[in-house]
C-alpha cells in the first residue's frame, strides 16, 4: 500500500492524513490539533502519527453523526483492556459520559473493537491486531447505531 494507490471515499466529511499535522484534507475545515505526538514512516502515505500512550492525542471537532465510517491504518504491539470498547485503549474516540449516541474504536485485548452507546454495544475483530504489523481497521455505523466490520 502506498499513497499512489490509496482509495478515498468520495466526499469524505473529514480526512486526516496525519502528514506532519492534524489538518483535514477533505476541504471541510475540520482541522485537528496534535498534542504530544511524533511522526514516523507511514504505510499509506509518507508519514504516520506515533502516539506515546495516554498523554498524546489528536483532537478534532466532532464531525460525524448518523451513518458514518471510521477507517485507519495502525501498527502496535500493545494490549488493551477487557470488556466494552470504552474499557480498551482508545484509538478513535468520541465517547461522552452517560447514555448517549457516541462511539469509540479501541484496542480491547489484542483485537480492534468498535463500540456505540445508547445502548452500549461493542463488537471485536476476530483477529489479533497487536502483532507489530500494519492493519487496516474500518468500522461502519448505520443508523440506528447498528455497527458492522
């Protein structure tokens, strides 16, 4: 996979290439702010964001609702928490306290997990993704909060 053969959905609401910054490449202006993260060689582009744990993140304006897809490449050897997606190590997180329509993509055990709220529901990938290799993770949410891998 390289940037030259990367396929992007038509008219994405937000697209973060993370090529040295948190800018939204969709043209919709949902630019993010990178906090305590560095950049390393990427799989789909020249760079990828490297997060150092709980203190590094990228914050962006909330840009999804109703039907949406979250997709990204990741590489880790870490293991996440157990149970619901909210107990794992957050990868893409739009969680809100209480019972509400929110979501998170997290590392639960060795698997990618996609969780939605109202009611809280989590599905996990069937393969381990913490093997130090690049994995493409994609989660689709179709109203009313039905989720699919």
